[in-house]
């Protein structure tokens, strides 16, 4: 049984919109977009034969930047949301000339959804890749409310009479809802969104060091002068430790699911030791001796070893930290008699000592992933590494470890060489 229905279509020769009877199989096979494009003829039986389909729907030509991003999303789909990946696939496929039906089968969706994506790209560009669907309109939080949230989140809870050291989303939400003067009711998710939008993130607390040495500038200037103008006669000295006889965690190459293992239970019955290290700035060599403790005798022994490196009797310069053990009367008398000038670093400014960065490779290549059984074994390992390091001073691994240690030490002050950190408010 043939059925007919009324459809509003455009008449022939540019006539107005009119209601016409159209055979039911025709309307069920064609979409409304196709029916609008039909040119009505005098006899209804000839409409289907002379129907002219609408122009093929496709996206506009993407710009080079848009094309590159779409291709990157399609190639690395696992790194993006499923919605973003499928929409990029539809846009890229339409730009390559594929039909709506082919794209719908490709991403397993309806043709209407494919058309929506194409129209959205033509209107908004790549912003259509993230539709940002939401169930209903979110509650509007005014500027005053946002300022209050940022102010409370930035304060320490104890300063507001709360018995904890940091906020959580739940605790902050409860405090805002029970605040005496001004209460603010907000959901945890919306509170999290506001904090993200205001660039309030959960970060680790950082520390800093400030030098209160009254001779800070003079000491830094003297160290810089001897390093730049007398590098061949400049040495550095410092203690590396304390070093205990215990397993040191680290990393190493191994088979998958079969990492190298170290014992977790141990006892430190052998005490600790200190590696008294010496470094020649001009020769770029490192050496030292492992002692059981810091002592005046060990420091004097290190100074004598540096003096022996320049036996000509002319003045040498030794950079070392401002430890009372380094400037005893006995050490000062010996230095004055043997042409040794001690250049002390300012208080809490260990990063100014050139030897500090060379302790990084010792931690990474001697201590990490090891378990020395005695101080003698640890001493042999340190001496062996120093000999290898002096023969391969420009090795990329050594330079990289020194760079990391230099950055770590200098980050304590937050400043580059020679610049003093301002005092905290």
C-alpha cells in the first residue's frame, strides 16, 4: 500500500516554499537536507528521477597548523581523550574527501553526529575537539567569591585557627561553609575547578638559605678573583660525608621484573667516616683520604698534599668552607709559613666552593646502588673512582653528574654566582 505525506519543499523556478504531497518511500529514503534540494516538477511521478542532491558536506580546508595538529592526534590517539581522537579522525577524514556515511562507519556513530562535528569545525576550528559537555549550567561564582577562595587557600590553616598544616579540598570547603563573617557554600569539584582556574596548585614547600655573613661580598669577590686570575694555583678543600656502612639505594640496568636487589635490614655498627677531598682548579684533578672523623690533623694533611702539588714555594690559594676546624691557630701558622692563603666561603654559602659539584659523581657512581662492607672497602672504591675520573675528566657522564650537583647546590640560594639573595620579608 502506497502512502503519501506532506513535506515543505522549494518549488521549481525559484517559487516560494509550499506543502506538497510526496510518496512515502521517497521521504523515508532521503533526509530533509536532500528534500530541500529537490527541484519540484509539474508531475509528482518525475520528482525522484530529476532530484538533484545537495552539495557534498565536508569540512573547510584546514590550515597547515590545524592539519599538523589533527595528524598528531590521530597518530598518537592513546595520549588523548577518546572524544578528541574520534572528532579529529572525522575532521581529517572529511578533509581527505570521505563521505559522511564512510566516516560514521569509521568511528561507529550516527551520520548526524558526523555532520555536527563537521559544522562545528567549520564554525569554531579546533576548539570543537573538546566539546566540554556538562550536565546543566554550573553555579556562577563571582569575583569576590573567587578572591575569597584564593585568599583562604593561600594562607596557612594554623594562622586561621585550624589544627592542621595544609589544606585539603574537603577541609577548605568545610571552612568556607562555616566561616563566621562570610559563608560560601560550594561543591568540592567546583572548588577544585576554581583553584585550577586561578593557578592555585598543590606544590611542595621549598626552603632557602640566607647568609648573614657581614663579609659576604668581600669573600665572594676574593673567591671569584683567585678562580679567574690564578686558576693554576687555586685549590678547593671540603669534607664529603658522613659516610656510613649501609646499603645505598640507586638504579641500574636489569632484566624486566628482575631488578638488582640490596638488603633492607642492616645495622650501622661500624660508625661513619669523612672523605677529606682536595681539588685542583687548574689541573681538574680530584683526590682525597678517608678519615673516621673530622680533625685538625686530617685538614692539615689535606693542605700539605695541595702544597706538594706546587713545590715551587710560590703562593697557592685554597678555597674551603667557614668551619671553625679549618681556621685553628695551628693551621693558620702553618699556612703563613708555607705561602698558603685560605679563602673562606661565606656562612651558609657552600655553593661557592668549586669542589661541591664534584661530590655529585661520587654519590651517583660510587655510593648509589652499592653496599660497602667496611670503611676500607669504601676507601678503595673512592680512590679507584678518583683515579678513573682524573683520566676521564671530560667524560659526558661525569659532566652531566657535575652539572646536576652544581644546579642542586646553587638552588639552595636561588641565585647565580656572585649574586646575593635578598633577605626574606
